[in-house]
C-alpha cells in the first residue's frame, strides 16, 4: 500500500487499484 499526503489529506491507494470509471475529467488519484 502506498501512503501519500496531498493537500493535508492521507490517501492510501493499492498498487493494483483500478477505478471503475477511468474518466480524466474527474479528479482521480491513480498511482502506478
């Protein structure tokens, strides 16, 4: 798991996390 602090917000994302909708118009934090 990757812990990243962005705008004082703790966001934990999985390396193999895939959003249901890959919409670039929406702010989606994706860490590959």
